[in-house]
C-alpha cells in the first residue's frame, strides 16, 4: 500500500477507505482526507449552482424567445428541475443556499451570461424575475 496522494488520488482514496474499514487509524492520511471532504462539499455546491444557472437561462430563453420555444427547451427545464430536486433530497443541507442572496445573485449572473451568449438576449431584468418556488416548480413556464 502507501500510494501517495499526489501520485494517484483514486488509488490513494481506495487505500484510505480500506484503512478506515480495517480500523487502521494511525495510518490514515488525515490532512488529505479532510481536504478531499472539503472539496467534495464545494463540488456539490457548484453542481447545484450550475444546474440552477442552466435552468434559469432556459427559463429566460423560454420567456423572451417565444418563436424558438420547443420540446428540447422544455426537456432541459424539466431535467434540471428533477436533478436539482434529487440533489436537494440527497443533500438537504444544500437547501440553505436557495435563500442565500449572494448565492442567488451568482446563479443569476451565470444564467444571464449563458442566455446572452447562447441566445443573444439583451435588455434582461437586473434580478431574478421569478420566485424560487416558480423556478423549481415542475409545471411552471414563464409566459
């Protein structure tokens, strides 16, 4: 055993799991285990933000490009909502982000950038025009 964290993080993780299961506490690489757990937490937050930004960008496109509405956009909106719901069910501690004003502003900025880049939309609202309950509701589509 003893694969270095820097050499092969996957092999290292497998070794750490085996050491944990065997109760070999003294052999654990605590510093890197803590780092990986922290990174995992950040990764889940980013995943939620990314999915929210995709969802909001598609809602913007749906609202402002009436002539381009289609089944594909509807599928993307539904898929992101379902994945967000699964993520929040699996990790309910992420729920607090939905009421974090700074986090929502970052998601909004990412969604605006995507809508502008992907669809050339301009003159969009400065803040999220829908309540979060609407954004996440499976049956809501802006008119």
